[in-house]
C-alpha cells in the first residue's frame, strides 16, 4: 500500500496540473475529483488497517484486521478493473 501511496504522490501533481489547464473540460475535472477523493479515502483506510494489523498483539484481532485488509485490497482491485474496462469501452 505504501508503494501505491508513493506512486500516487509522484503522479498527482502532474494530473492536477493537467486538470487545471483549460484544455481539460469541467466534466473531466469533476470526475477526477470524485475518483481522487474516493481512492485517497480508501487507500488511507487500508494503510491504517495495515498499521493496526502490524501493531496488534491479540491474534484474533490481528486475523480480523488481516481479513479486512485482504477484502479491502480485493475490492479496490475490482473497482480499479471495472474503471479500466469502462474506460476501454468509452475509448472505442
């Protein structure tokens, strides 16, 4: 997850600059803002969950955190794949 946050931190200024330019229409900017907010919230939640899991000494709670992290990661990946498929269809 830290790698995702690091890559996103590097790419974000370039995306923001592009969005702020007058070339990109308002609808694209709004779509980016919505997706960015969603992705950032989910990534933050997953990083926090990973930290809780790492620091947990109770094996039952650690297992629950790990399962939640696995589910969250799988969900994030599924949403990402759906967005890629939708983008591919729109590009046709």
